[in-house]
C-alpha cells in the first residue's frame, strides 16, 4: 500500500511541470500582440439626391474591426460604409478601430448635411414652411390628367375625373416618406377598383432646371395612375403652394402629366353634396322624424319630429339644389310651409343664394352658409339669422343637416334628406 502511494505521488510531481507549461501556453494565446491601431477616417457627402448619403472610409492603420457612430443614434460596421441621413444638420461622427494591439478611437468629425428645403420645389412639395408634410389630391379642373407621347404630343386630356380619383390623397413629408390613401377605391385607368393604399419612401433629385425629380422607391408606388414601373420617376414641372404638376413615363413609353392641388378635407363632402356638378335633395318624408328641433346636446329637446309620411305636402315636395359653383337653389313647387304664417302653406319663397362652403365650425363633416337673407332649408325658422348648415352625415343616398351653430345652447334643427 505504501509502495503504491509513493508511485502515485511521483507521477503527480512529474505531471506538474507539464500542466504549468500548458497553462503558460494558453495565457500567451490571449496576449495582445502588435501595434495599437490608429483610428481615423475620411468621408464624402453626396447631394446628387436626397436623403443625402455619406461614404465613410477608414484611413487608420493596424485595424481589422471597425465600429462607426454616425451621430444620429445609429451605428455601422466595416472598413468603408455608406450611411443615409434623413434630416439636415451637423453630425459628430466617430470611428472605433480594433486590432491585435488593442483599440483606437478617432477624433470626432463634424459632418454637415445640407438642408434640401432651400430648394423651392422640394419646399413646396413637402410644406417645409409649415408642418413638413403636405397632402395633395387631383385638381378638379379639366386637364388634371394628360397623356402624351414620348416626344410630348398630347394624346388625351381628362375632363371631370371620377369621384374615386378626386378623393385620392398623396402625402409627402420632409423625412422622405410618401403615402397614398384611396379613401375607398382606386381608379385603375378604366374603372374604380379595389383600394391600392400604400406607404413607402421617395428620393428627391435636384436637376438643372431647379425643380427636380421624385423617385418612388420599390415597385408599385404611383402618383395619379397605378402602373408596374419600379422606382418610378416623376419630373416636377411646377410646384407652388397651390399646384403641383408631375410627369411620369409609362411602361409603354407614353408619358402622363398629373396636376394636383393641396388636399381639402371638405372637398369629398362637397362632391357628395353637389354630385360633382349639381345635385337636388329633398326632405326624407319616408323616414321617421325627418325634422327635429332641440339643442346641440339634445337635438330632440323641443320637437321630436313626425312619423314617416306626415310632413305637409307643401313641405315634402320642396327641392334644394346645390352646385359646385357655390350656388344654392330652392324650388318650393307651388307653396312654402311657413313658420311665420302659423306653420301653414303659403306663397312660394323659391329663390337662389350664393353659399360659402368650408370646414365645420362645430360638430360635423363640413358646413355651408347661405348668403342671401331669408334663405332656408326645410323650415323657414331653421337658422334664420346664421343661415349656417352643418353636414353631419352624407353619402350618395342620404344626408343629415343641422341648421344653426348650436353655440351657447342655441336652437338647432336636424334635417334628414335624400336625393331627388
């Protein structure tokens, strides 16, 4: 037993130097060998298009790993990298270089990204002077869409656009995003079809004429009419606070010129009210409570209305016509139901009045004001002084108006109407 123990002890003593040698070798494997890397870089700003890109290249020595801090809360890696800055300004850029001898940190360099908002066309496109985002829609004037040959010969020109085109919205922001909202349907060139709503990004390219180009990134983006062109490019022909004209090339080589105007949220409401040109409405005598009277908080407070079919004949046959040219026409069809005459039929009060159409001052989608004193809708005592009518609901087949502003607890008339 003693002999066996002695032998094991000897073997242990012989093995110890080997273990120590092995540990020493492993430690040397992790030692830093070589010069500490120097960290420096050069850069080149490209302004041939926006958002601007900057190419950074390491100019240091003895490194093999590169970590970039671009100064805009983003990072990158690589000996040479290209970074896109979506906002103008001065950015402090730093490079950390790692090598076998350790780590080197460069001096920070100030990289200046120019402000493309100094370009007048881009500034108008995205509303640099305002919110930084501008929403455009088709012009309502004839010629909003013009198709021409590759050499510029006009092939066709639009007259009145379809409603599913007129409610389209194209939004451009100064952070180079673009968004298309169809508001229901997209016109494909022959008919109104499924919505092609989409968002994406765009590139702005300055050109020698000062107006520049818009490039929609990816496939399927479009302004005006959809097609299959990838990265579709539009020449800016005109850009102001009130008009944007763009020209794009189609897959067949022809070109399309579209004219846009700043989107008016009330414009689709006005088209429904007027049918795009002129539209006649009547009180909905087939509905219960076609006219009610109350306050904004309780529209039924003073009069909850009559049942369907119970309106006086001289009131139910009245016609109210609204035109896109802001003219309101009332046709009494023989007699007018008059509050001033004791709520009876009396001599007709037919006539026309200019109207002012715009955003609703209170609850409602939009409103119009009848300019002529004595003008009214449905009831002669409905908003006799203000002559303000707010559109609470509207589509192709029905409309709900509210006469009166409802301010300070004032009386309001709620009127249900249908197309003639």
